[in-house]
């Protein structure tokens, strides 16, 4: 069978890599792909991004399954376009993807269905937003309503940081805005301001077929640029799986209080949910999880640690999910630990250069896989083509070995301006101690 993965990042490389291992898979197309998917055996880049053109390609080539990786095509309605042509596609519709594409929609949904989350309010008027911050105080969290590539959240520790975030999001409007139109028909910048939650964060990702839910391995990522969780929010500098903070009790509570009520609530609201669902959880000292956010796809770089641990044929899982038959499959997960270190361009997450030649891809470090995120091929060489460039994933029987292998491989890869965190997974070692 032929498979298509839509997207161009590290998540999509990991998805395509795992899908290509399926017994029935002939070829995996990646649209548009990157420098890694261009050279990976069994994968082929497809220079298409338009949903209708992609659907037409799938019809012509008899693609048996399409998996949508990133949030932007989902918010634009690519799944709706595929379903109109009767194609098998795994991902939420445009309406269901509002759980991610609009923070205001998501928070209102959680409030309506009694799903535990932080207290909040939404604003389009900066004057009212500033007054709310003055009333609540800091620390406080300010979120851009629309898609912002993982960078639309400011955890403001001071009042001045919170006020600056409001001005940045509502007045400068340089981040993604809600797809909701104002009275004049134009998109309106909107922010969600919510209480600061104390605890430890974890990524809880499940597969959903509209009714049935299959939880994947738990994971935890590192969003800040610098060691010690300092510096700007980047969207992901590394990750590990499993996340020990998600104990069996926390796992059961998350399913019972968050995941299942979300799926039942979407169905009740007339928006049945199919696809990956990522709940960012904040788990307090008593083991009570609250929902920080929903993503309507797998996380990045969480995908790069979750998929290497899956032992079941991913194609079989996704076909069952797309066909509404998740209850007929079983998921087997390796007991090993996976750790990924993300290499990013100099200057990231702000202005960064592209086109830097990448050399010394390490293949001598055992149990290490290099997933490409922001790369391209140029004159026969692999070059940087984004902020997050590579995800170096190691799998090992012990946490210490996984950390060591990932870091060792990260050191060997070379490109001008390379940055990476040298403490990915070290907090987990301290947790284990």
C-alpha cells in the first residue's frame, strides 16, 4: 500500500520513518517533506501543499492512507477536502481542530464540559486585558488565540511581562490570530489570559476514531531555549518518554477527567473528533491533572520519542483509527527510555540564518536515529532550512544511557551556529533519584 504524510518537520519525518516499517507499505510520500525525508529509504518527497492538489494526487496514485502532521493544514480544512473525495485520512476536521486553532474555543469548550483547566478570560480590547491583569496579578499566563507555532504562550512572572505580552499580541498582532471574524468580517486578534498553574507538565497523546480512544506512551518536553528551563519559549528543545510524573493513578485520572469527557463533549456538540489528540497537562503535587492546552496532532519533539517506543505496526493502528475500529487493535510499547535532543539554528527562536551545511551525521552511536526538522538538500548537501533543525533520538534500556547517547550524537553533528541544550533528560534522572 501507498501512504502519504502531510508536513515538513521532525514530527513528519518520524511519522514517515515509522510508517515505512509497516509490512504492507510500498512507499511513503511526504508532502512537502525535508532534507531527511528526501534521502530516507522508502520515503519520497512530494512538492505539493494545496489540499485539493494533494487529494487529487491520492486519487490518481491510489493512496491507501493519509496522515496529517502539522496544525496549519488541519485548521485550513485539509481533512474535510479529503473526505469529500472519499479518501481515508487520519486527522480532525476543520471544526474539530478548533480545539487547537482557537484557544478561546478550547477554553469555552472545557468550561462547558467541566474539564479541569485554569481559570481564564478572553479579550480583544487591550484596555480590558490590562485591567484584568492588574486585578489578578502575576504570575499569569497570556496566550495568543490563534496558531502561533508553539510560541504564542507567555508565562509572565511579572506584571510588566504580562502587559508587554498583551501589547505584543493585541496591538502588534505579529502572532497568529483567531480564525473567528469580527463584525467587519476581518480576523480579530484575541488573547486568553489565565491563571498560572503550579506543578509539573507532561504530554498526554492519544489516538481517537470518533468514539474509541487509544492512549500512546507518555512524554515530557523542554520548551525553553537554555539549560535549566531558562530563556525564550521555543516550542521544543528536547523530550523524553516515558514521563514518570504520569503515574498509573494520574494516567487513569487524565483519561477519566480530561480525555474521555473531551471526546464525548465533541460528539455531543456535533463535532465528532478523529485524529491524534494531545493534552498538555499540569500535574500538581497531589497528582491532580489540569489541561493547559489541546493540540490536534502529535507534539514535536514528543513524536520523536513516542514513535520509536511503539512496537505495533503504526499503519495498522492508523488504518483502524481512520476506519473507526480502534477497539479492534492493541498497542505494544517498548519498556525502553527514549530521549531526543533538538539542534537549532543560531539566533533561534528569533531571526536565524538558513543554508548552513550540516556535516558529520553520526551513525556510530548505537540506537540513535536522526530526525530532520528544518533541513533541505542543496547541491547534493543537506543544509539548515528552519529554526529547529534536527532531533537526535536515542533509545536505551536505562535513562542514563539514552541521555548519554543522544548528547554524544548531538555533539558530533556540525553546522554553523548550532545550539542545543545539554540538560535534556537530566531532570528525569534527578526525579528517579
